[in-house]
């Protein structure tokens, strides 16, 4: 449905709002800061993520894993570290899209997203 989106990270948490290519479905997601232990966001940052790639990486997680998300200040890379006391650590890195991925509705109808 939606393959690419911006995750807006701030002190309040991580938010995503995106519309599918046919402009039928709108997805709005808010992961509040108090749902994480711990949560830290030094400055507001928008991360352009391919959701298909992210879902493949998240499938690596086990039920008991702790997942740590980190992005550098340039928002070029999102690193996900999976930790499990019995199995150790696994680091996955996603290259992020240059912004903006999400445009206003009037701009979006003519825009092409990167592949």
C-alpha cells in the first residue's frame, strides 16, 4: 500500500503520516516517547524510509529481542541493533532516502518517489 514514508522524530516520539499512491488510504502513526525505554531525540529529524526494507529487517527480531534505533545527524543511515541475552547482538543498517518523500497533496499527485 505505502512503500516509502518519512518518520518524523522529535521529543514527543516518532510520527509517520503518508498517503498511498492512489490517494485512497491515509496512514497516521504516532509512537509516543513514553512507549520506549529509554527514548532520546536530541533534535527533530525526518527520516525517509523504505517501509518494505524496514519490514524485512524487523522480521529478524525475536519476541524477546530489544531493538535500538539510531540515526546520525545527517539522516542518511538508520541503524537497528537487535539484542538478545542468549544470542548476542545483530546490527542492521538501512540507507535512507533524501527528503522530502512526503509532499503536500497538491504536489504529491505529480511527484515520483525514488525506487
